């Protein structure tokens, strides 16, 4: 396989920079009233659920199927991605429980949060690169899906860092630094494209597994915390809207 072209490099770098800039979305936490924030976040989360699942079902899995079928090996890669994310999150949750902050000071939870977020963003960068290696349209769809789930996540991350004792300014800087690990993941994936034949297939499989896990294990349980009928209806249309955006992007493929 030939090395990634200049256009693939350029599109990937721009996409990762755009997604990384979403780290500053957390500033909304500092300026928006809590009541309004509670109404905004469920909409963002439900839309992200639809976008993530829509990208996996409408774009990533069909692409794998067209490229020779979803083989046993690729299925194992998807399973491995899901298991890796489960282990990573379990470690982070256990560390948080063992080191729950009792007073407002800089706490080890800061390092744990940034480490976990950094690994997650590294994977996101590799996912975006792998998608652009296949086609520009798949890269755009995947970038949108990543961006939509990053917005509520980055808002939550900033809240954790500030609660753990960081000043808002330092929390924003650290959060952005963690987000930039996505660039490292993207660069490594693009460099490997010229050295490992067919690397885009396992990258797409990792993408599909990661998106399904994030939507099913992280985001949907959050939506179930809202028990009112009105909230449920809003969430339903949010999920449907995410699916609709990913379905509409099929028109450009």
C-alpha cells in the first residue's frame, strides 16, 4: 500500500485540529447557568448517540462489508476495541472511587482524568485518520460523529478538573493539551499506512467497536437518568436527528 497522500494528510490534520478545539466547549460550563446546562446536555448526548451509532451502521460497517466482508479477524478487532475501552473506563472509575476528593484542592483525580481522556483522544485521532485513508466522505462522516460526542464529554471533563481543584484557566489548558493527543494518534496511523498493508481495515473496525461501545455503555445510560416523558421525547428526536445526519451524509459518498 502506498503512503497516505498529501490530501489525506491535510484533511486529517484539519479535522483533528477542529475536533481538538472542541476541548474549549467546556467553557460553556463556566458561563451558562446550571438550569440551562441541564436542559442542553441531554440534547447533545442524545444527538451524539444517534451520530455514533449512525456512523457505525451506515458508514463504517458497510465499508468493511464492501471491502471483502466482515471477517472473523475484523470481528475480533471490534471486540478488542470494546474490551479495551471497558478496561480503561473500569480503571478510571476504580481510581476515582479510591481517591474521591473530600476537599477542594488539586487531587490525583486530575491526572487520572487527563490520562484517560488522552488515551481516548489518541484513539479518536487514529479513527479519523483511518477513515480519511478510505475516502474523504467517510472521513467527514466520522469526524462529525467524533465531534458530536466530544462536546458533552469535554464539558464534563472540565467540570471534573475544576471540581478537583484546578483553576478554570488551567483546566481549559490541560483539557486542550489532552485533546491534542488526537493529533499524535492521527500522525501515527498515517505513518503506518505506508508501512502496513491494509491498516485502514482494522482502524475502521476499531472505530465501529469504539462508537458502539461509547454510545451503548456511556451515553445511553446517561439518557435513562431522565425520567420525564418530555425529556424522553426530546431524547428520542435527538437520537433520530443524529441518525438522520449520518444517513444524509450517504448522499456525498
